[in-house]
């Protein structure tokens, strides 16, 4: 697959006209130039062509929302992507996934050893980039506070990964533990991006609390839509293997809801699909039928929609201006970017329409994926 083909796996619904993303792409390209070898080649392969760059854009918009200069924190925006991509490299090894963003995962192309170390390199590069913000005029005390925030997020991410493994191993079909895992794992880097952007931009405690609340709700909506990808999109448009969750026996939200609300026969069928005794493709097909007939997909979209509305409402604690508008628009675009979104109806349409009304922009009816 060529770089041009691979880049098309990032939905145009998010890319089109979003200037913050273009700025970040140029920064990543400058920091990891083409033609590198060794670990630098592994890192560039994992970073570029870029995904939707949610976290860097969130960081820049958060800085602007509290009255700061986004260009002064551009190194921190690159850092947000380094942390995210480093975690994806390691995730793909843990899950034995061979495709990421429509191209070979780093460990599949370069080997597990190189991939692990490349992920580590990106994590350390993250802290170097944060320190660079001092050279762009950001006070040193803000940089130190930002380092503490992103360190907390990193620890949450690790705890979330561990919790996910335990929930999967024990086949826990409960919404509460699932949402706690999402808060720790998926929402962690959203939270870090918004909080770090606010800190570096000089935001006060109330503004930072609004940004953190926004990020937590957006993280849940984001993860729920990612859970739905395997059951609503093809592998090419999703950019990753649709059988990953089934093959790893992972109870994601729509599966949890279908299991919770079903009778004993349905529960047994779901458990059998996740037990590893069936071919993953066949198990995925069986689960897809169950989810579509049980209403679990619409119920998942409804939950995601509630969190999307809550994310927008959390921004009421920020002053009106372009930064806040960008964060609102970000929710709209994120919920419109899921492959196959144009075919969604029902609860998903309600979620998209609600956030779109607040953003003043037209939306389609679904969400997104980590990547």
C-alpha cells in the first residue's frame, strides 16, 4: 500500500478544513524526516501518514481556549501524538494485531524487539518536546506542571490496560468496570492533551476542570464508537483487523449490553463467540447478528451521544472564543468521522445532531476510533 493510499484511511470528515491538523502533520514530518533508518524509520512508519491527530489538535485548541498561543505549544502537540502512537505500537504487540491505520503494524514490519524500543523512544521524545516549550516562551513552572499531568495520564493508561486485561480474562460483562477501564485507558490521553494544553496556555483551576471534564466525556464517546467499528465497518475503512476484539475475547460495550439484556441462550452464544473455540471471522459474524437484532448497537450509540452532549456542556466553563469553538467543533467532527457514519440512524443520529446544533455545523451520525 502506498503512502497516499494509507493516508485515506483517516476519514476526510475530520481532515477537511481543520487547520490545526495540517500544522501538526508538518511538525511530525519535520521531526521524523523521510529516508531515516533504524529506530527513526520505525517511528516515522508508525507516525506518518498520520491518523486523525485528535490528541495534538485537542491540545492546541485547549491552549487557545484559555487565551494562550497555540504555536508556542506546538512541540507539546507533537508530544501528544508521540505518546499516543507509542502506546499503539505496544497495544498491537499485546493484541497480536498486524494492521494499524491500514498498513503493517510496526512489530509486523520491523520485528517485536525494534517495535518495543521504538515505542519507548516515542515516550522519551514526548518529554523532550514538552521541555522545548520553554524555548518558545512558555514559563518553566507551567512546563513542570504539564509534565506532572502527562505523567499521571501515562500511569492511568497503564492501569487501564491492566484492568482491560483482567476484565477480558475474567469475561466481565458489566458496564461499570468497562467505563472505569475507558476512563483510565482511552480517556487518559484525551485528558492529558486538554489538561496540558490548558496548563501551558495559562488556564486557571476552573478552566482546567472544564477541560478535564470535556476530555473524560469525549473519551467515552470516542471509545464506544471504536467498539462499534468491527460490527459496522469493513476492515479497509476501519484501518485495522475487525476480528481483534473477538480474537482476544474482549467484551466491548455493545457486547456487554447484549449479554446483560439477553436471556440465557443469548448469553451462552455470546460467551461461546468470545471463548476462542470458533474461527474469529465466524464468531464476529455471529456476534454482529446478535448485536444488530438485540438493539445493543443503538443503545451503545445512545450512551455515546449522552457523553458527547456532556462534553459540549462542560465547555460552558470556558470563555467564548475561537478555542472553545474549536473544541465544540472537534466533538462534531469526531462523531461524524466513523467509517460508514452516513448509514447510521436512530440514537447515533440524535447524538450527531445534538452536538452539531451546538457547533453550528452539519454532522453525520457516528463516531471514531483510537488510531
